[in-house]
């Protein structure tokens, strides 16, 4: 029986991974091990390790690595602490394969520890570009440390190969997050309102905005532009989800709480909505506004508009329903006006779903079961230019 160790550090990441975790757990030839770290273990970010446990999974190891600082020094120290802890955890668990999703700093630490320990890595969502965040560099670094690659689109598969990875180890499986959209029984409007303790209005916007980490001290002014654009809207309610633990994330979260406290009649916020409530929200709101990757990957599956603000997600391929906006209150207001336009909303109802059909977890499991990893030496795959 092969031991498959899955690393998870955030609420969103665990939700995306859940269908795959179930398939691994239910397969008689695989033993699932879960390592929870970073934001999962922080009360400030909702202590979302409880979400893992209430979902019926066992957390085999915990890696405490998140310092109470969102400065550059704090994030770098967290990476160092995470690397020390992952090295010890891997020595105890002895995984046959480690699964890492995405590009966060704690995943860089996990990948580094696994590489030094000669443990093969399967990487999900490699090859993507996010020009406004240092996640871009971390993601490509994790790609080079990984052996199996599960891309969400053919463009990204090609980019992984461009990084020197052999095509026979790179698979286009689609966006894993769409599996939950298809598999979960989402809440109806009344159930959703009861679950969040908040009634929807005639129009409703879900807002998730994270720091643009390759910029310095821009979080406050950028988020102020968003809040200013909201003030012009009538008969509209707002659901905020907190920013993550990136540099300046706490700045945004303080601004969210101040806004909600002064506008409790039309706004509510969550440290973590959880997967079911978040996906159910997409079924009932009119649009998503911010710069979260979910606005690019999962939201278009619901055929509602995404307003993608700024450069954090710049470079990702996007569906017709994604409206890109500069970080300026006037530009954001124009984007909101377009997103509410009936002609635009009608046009995106039949848009192409560029991130797959919602069966990524089955495709990944099939590869894992068939993969024979006997030698981690990887010749660099050169492309003939």
C-alpha cells in the first residue's frame, strides 16, 4: 500500500482538494495522510483545521509555521520554520508521494523538504502565471522540484514542458475545484441566507481581495478604491471574505471589519465561509469582485461575471465572463456596470468552460495509481526552437 501525503495550508485549498482526498482515502491500494499547516492552525484566519476534521478526515500531522506578522521578514521566517518542521514530519511519515497544490510559501517549504528527502512530488496547478504576486516564482520553483504535474489547461501543460519537464509526466486534467461544484449539493437561497445569518438584497456581490505581493504598501489604497466604488451602488449587499496571510493581508482585513461595522445593514464578512457556503454563494450572488484565483477558475462555471482587479492574477487565461479592471474606483465602477448589463450577462451563459469538465480528481487518481516512480533523476527536456 502506497502512502500518499497531502499538504494543506488554507481553507480554499482544502476545499479544492476534498474530492481527490476522498478518492485516495477510498482506494484500497492507497493510504491517505494529511498534513495541516499555516492558516489552518491560526485562530486569526478561522482555525480551519476544524473544517478538515468535521469533513470526516483525520489530520495526521500539524505543522505550526505561521508567525503573527505579515511583513516580508515575517513571511520569510515562516518559510524557514515550515521547512524545519516539514523535514521532521517527512522523516516520521515516510511518504511514497507528496501532493502539493498551488504556490503558497508554505508549499515551497514542503516541496524543498521533500526534494532533499528524495520523496517524489505531484504538483497541481503548475504552469500558471500570476504576474502581480511572488506566487509566480514560488509556483515555478515547485514545478522544478516536482515529478508529476497536473495542469488545469493545455496552455499551462505546455508551459510546464517549456520549463524542462518531460511531456510524459505532465497531464492536463482541468481545474480540480470544479469537481466540488459538480459533486456538492449546494444550498438553496433560503438555506444559504440562514447559514450566513444575512439576507440577500435585489443585487449581491461577493468580494475577495488579496494583497498584490510584488508591490509595496499598496493594499490600503487599492482596497480603498474598491470600497469607494461600492458606495455608489443602490439596493446591493456585499459579502466579504478575509484576505489570506500574505504581506499586508491584515491591512485589508482591518478595513473589511471597519466597513462592515459601519454598514452592517448591507455588508457581512467571514474569516472563512467554508467550501459549501462559498460555492453556494456563487449560485446566488450576481458577481464576484476582487483578485482571487477562484474568480478565474471556479466562478465562470456558474456563468456569472468576475471582476478581476489589478495585477495579482495577470497572465492567467480567462473566460468571457471575466472583466479585468485597473485598481481605480472609476474603472471598477465601470466594470460593475458592465457586469450588471443584461446583454453581457446573457452572452456569457453559453461561454466555453476552459478549465475542464469537473472530473479532475478521477484523472489525477488514475495517474497516481499507474505511476511507477523508481528514479527521481530528471533529464531537462529541451524544446527545439
